[in-house]
């Protein structure tokens, strides 16, 4: 089982240029571990709108369906911001991909890299304690997909309406994964909800509590989302796995990413129950620096590593890639986002070459 | 028009002891400015549950209805956490009060006090720039009050459901207030939404954009909530007024409070269109330090100041109270929450006396 098909969707902004690096790493990995890997590139996001009229063309979706995993770059940019929300690059590609493949589990690791702690917006007294948080976000339910979702009425009475809904089984399957991860990490799950106000969140808390009974080795705590955003800034070192409903996970995972101060280093995985997954950098398409050769390719390469770990069950290869990146960071080979103003920095390509050299 | 009726609801935890201080200040204010003030105390929250069986007894509600404003302490604590969510002190008192009096506008100022900047969890390089953010949160709509809100079904298919809904007129009235505030502050409104995913939020953004056209002197920007929590940590100095739907305002106002590092100093106001208002500290009931005489009374006293400004239209008195507090802080008279570990601190009462001395 070392033959894999990968759909490569570079997308917009810095997506294509960091993808070039990830594919070079992929080539090297293929050779070194003697794998058979087929990858095919397809258009997505704004690029696909320009070429084919929609953010997720049928061809692209068909390719994804034939593949074992999707390596995703990033999508979106000012060029397409005039489009109605449903047709925008981000929403128009990511949401249907999540739903089509039932990618209900979104994983966003956000470790504070000690070498880079000075980039954290946190006070050194807090950052120096370090932290390593894994957000486990439910990705196919909640207010993102609840029906009805509509706009109705006229004049001042016109209203927009969304439905936040969770079923017991939706909550249970994501909760089990979160506890599984905590089990092989530091043994703590913090579930984030708003059970003091919302019915869907009361059920969320109940089910999480029930699931926790099957994991006697894992500590569980529940925080209201408003309190969670406060505690994450005050004592990030106290958290291990954050278990979140879709909307709160969107907020909290980005908060954790910013806490590390190194968004350009953070990968993400969105997987389903058959280990099919979509792997993408946590940061955005950064159109302002696209094409300048200064984008940080590490998040994209670490996304590739997550692909090997979760979809291909080749933790050895994932760790190999991560090692090369750790060494690169330890060598101080940083792109512009990670150096102080006046210092010199490496280009996207140079960082890529450096990773390859390991 | 200098005759005012105030409903005083001390509540639980540190509520009663900080309220004592606020009432002393109120007595002094009454005398100094020669006002006629009637205030009557009533039970709320856990205290009301213990005494009268429910968090918002009829007597208390009746008193509020006869009053021009409510001075609220804080509610909640572990003693009542076994109760079903609808009967809990916080939800069972605050939500019905907000709805009964149509308190649609929640104001949460969060200035970084320069003397106390070291308490901010932010990096000194960021905190040293200072910031002064006013969150304007819609408080009677959105997912907090949308119908249906229910739990249904059985077994794994059981689900909990909430409705996030906003009408054009609900958005418009809160948006106008936010722009009015920006007009007399630094002229910038940042509206926080999730218009890339939610229908209610698409309408939110549209209406905010429309309202902004009536305020040519005010700059408007729109941020998705996930991006907002990141930017608030990275560049808090860039924000003036944050305009938020109910749920996002809950999250973001607490984030801003934590950014100041001095939750014990922050008041809040929840007002309606006839200037009736509920005034309460932004922090919680802090049951762990209740009764020790070490709670910070300043947030409660500043809530009183907000009452004079917004409900009684006596900005002069509000400023008088704020001045006394500023002097107290400048004199270094701090309660325990604001001093470093080993330093000595003032009691709740001493801080009160010091404020009174001005
Ligand atoms: C682009 C948007 C639809 C998406 C989300 O809200 O889920 C993004 O913010 C994310 O977190 O992947
Ligand atoms: C207690 C709770 C219902 C309330 C809210 O969510 O609005 C609180 O967090 C607040 O911000 O006043």
C-alpha cells in the first residue's frame, strides 16, 4: 500500500509558489521511500473562476474523487471580492469540498516554536512557558451547514437567518477523535461551547461529557467560548486538545495560530472517517506578497507531512519531512515573515532547497 | 430632571461587597450635586434562587420597571451550577432583563490604562502603543434569542437547534449607535461578522455598509470574526469602535477586556432607546475571592458613572466619578488583582475610601 493518488490544487495568491516547493519535497520523498505517487494539478478558487467560471469546477471535483487525498494551496483575493458570497473563491471551494467528502474533522496544531517565541504577540512571561495546542474542529455541521439558511422579507423587516444545529451522533464522532488525540498527547480535552445560552451547545456539552466517560485517562474541561478566548491568552500552556463546534473552532483555531506568531508555519488537515483528507496551510492566500518569492513554504510542506501521517498512514515519512523542517528552522533559514525588520532573509526557494538538503 | 430611581441588584459572589462601595459613592454624589435619588435593593441571581426560588423574582422585575436604571452587581457561582441552564443565575436573570427592557445596545469600553499596561497578556512592544476600544454589541437579537430554539429527536439522531437571525431594522439601530459613538471618538467603526458563510451576516454587512454612508466622517471596515480575534492581539491600537452581533460581541468584548489585563476595572452598560439601562461590571462574580474584602470595586463604581452618563445624561457627574478613580489609580491605590505577587495591596474598602476622598 505505497501507491497514492494526490489531487494538487494550488489556487491563488502565494498558493502556487509554495506548492512548487511542496511538490519538490514530494518528488524527493517518492524517490527516497520508493513510493508510487501520481499527482495531478487542477484549478480551484479564483484561478478556477478565471479559467473555468466557477471556484470548484466539475473537472477538479472529479479529480479529487479519484484521489486518495487533496493537497490544497490557498484561495481568494481582492480580485474576486466583488462576487456574491456564494461564488467567492474560499466559500465556493472549501465548503463544498468539506461537505462532499464529509471532512468532519479539522486538525490545526499550533505549537509555539521556541526559536520563534519572540514573534508571539503574547508577553514573554507567558510565551516563555511555551505551549502546544491542537484544535479539533467539527467541520461539516453547526451553523455553517444548518438548514434553513435564507434571506426573506422586505424593507426594514427583511431578515437573514441561519440555523445552528448539532445531532448527538455528529457531536459524538468528533468528540471521540478529540479524546483519541488527547490520549496520545498530554491527556487533556478542553471542550468549547456556549451551553449557558444555546440549545445545540447544551447537547454538545452533554455528549462530550458522556464520551469522556470512555476515556478515563483523559481529563475533560468545558469552557464557554467567551471565557476560552480569554484563558487562551492568559495561560496557553494549560491547554492540550481544544474540541470545538464549527464556528467556535473557526475563531479559536485562528486565535491559537496568531498566538504562535508564526502563521506561515502552520498546516491543517480536514479528514473523514475513511482517512481521505484535504491538507492546506492555516494561513491565507496573502495576495499582497504573492509572486515576490518571499512566501513561507513551510506550512504547505507541513500540510504534506500531515497527509502522509493521516491519509497514507506513513508516520515515518511525515516525521522525516518534519525533521528536515526542524533542522532548517534550527539553522536559522527563515523567510521574510520570520525575521526582524532589518535582517536578511531567505527566499521561498532557498528555504525549499534547504529543506531538500536534509 | 435630577430625581432618579435606581434598582440596585447586588447579586452573588463579590457583587454585594463591591456594591457597598458603589452605594457610598452614590451617597456622596447625591449630596455633592444636590440630587434626589431613590434606590432600592432587590435580590437577583443565585441569591434570589436561595431566597425566592428563581433568579429573577417578580418583585425584582417590578422594582426594575419602576426605576430609571438598574445597577447590577454580578451573578452566578458553583453553588448553582447543577441547575439546568435555563434556571441558572446568569442566564436566568440577564437574558430576561435584556429582553424585557429591550436593552439592545451593550457598551463595553476597554482602554489599556498606561499605569497598568504590565498586566496585559500582550507583548510590551504591542501594549506600549496603548489602545482604547469600545465594543458596541447587539444584545437582544441574533442566535441568543432566535426562534426556534429547541431539542428534538431520540438516540443518536437527537439534535439541539438554535436560530441565528437578524432583521434589517435590528441591525440598523445598533449600527447607527456605533457610528454615533465613533463620531465622538476617533472616527472608525470595525464591524465584525462572518459574511463569508452566514446569511444573517451577509445582511449585517450590507446594512452596516448602508448606514455608514450617512456618516461621511467615520471610516468603516469589515472583518470576519476569525480574523478579528487575530488582529485584536496583533494591532489593538488600530481599533476604535467594534460593532458586533450578539454572539461575536460576547466573544470579542471579553477578549478586549482580557487584553487590558485589568478586568476588575471594566464597566458595561446595556441600554435601550429610551435611555433606560442596566449597568454592571464586565468581570464575573468571582466566587473564589468573595467575602475576603479584596475584590476590586472600581468596575462597579465605573458602572455607576456610565449610568449617570447614559441614563441620566449627567456627563459632568460621570466625569467627576471617573476623575476620582483616575486619581486613585495614579496614587497607586490598588486592590490585590492589580499588584504583583509580593507587594502589599489595598482592601476593597480602602480603595472605596480613597475614591471618596476626592
Ligand atoms: C473561508 C471560510 C469559509 C473558512 C471557514 O470559515 O471555515 C476559513 O475561515 C477556514 O477557517 O477555513
Ligand atoms: C451569562 C451570559 C448569558 C452572558 C452572555 O453570553 O451574554 C455573559 O457572557 C455576558 O457577556 O454578559
